[in-house]
């Protein structure tokens, strides 16, 4: 992001009540940016799905955290969701061993927001970035 762009970072436990709080923060921010009701709703659903994608296969005793970074510039609202699992061996990072529904989840995310990026590395785990363009371009037009 360029200088002057605005950003908000939240670190939350990777549990359902806190993920709901992240969704509400995303909705409030998108509404303040004059996104339509449907786009706000789509972002809420996409963020919930991204959080589930990152956390559902983790052992209950692992107690990971999730970093969320909301970035706003003239063109878009971007939400980066990163699983913080400092002692992982790689075996608990969902996209390194995708489940049978991983492709369906990615397709769903791509339908809900303008761009989706999923990055996984051995050192930092997995990150999902959801981009929602402010221009109101129809989905598909912004993807290039």
C-alpha cells in the first residue's frame, strides 16, 4: 500500500465469538466507505469463510491467534487474514494439506469479493487477502 493509505490491525483469538467480532468490524468499515448493503453482506460472508478456511482443522488445544489487517486506499478495501500459529510444524496449516472442500471454498470467496489471494509459507503459515474495489465495478471486470 502507498503512503497515506489507512490501515487497522486486530489480533484476535481464533475462536468463533472473536471471528464474529472481526466480521462486524469489516461490515462497519465497508458501510462507512459507502459500500452497498449487498457488498457489505458479501464481505461479511467472505471474511467468515476465510477465517473458517484458516482455523477449522486446527487442534482445539493449539490456541492460535488471527491477525486481521484492514487496508483502505482510493481504489479498494483489502482485508488480510493471517493465522498466527507460532509453534506449527506445517501439518496444521490448512492449505498445505487441502481438504476435499478447499476448491469449493476458494470458488465461494471468488464469488463474494473482487479478488482473493491465498499465500502459504512454512515460516508464517497461511494468509488470505480479500480485495473489494470501491469503484463499484461489476465482479469479474476488476480481475485481470
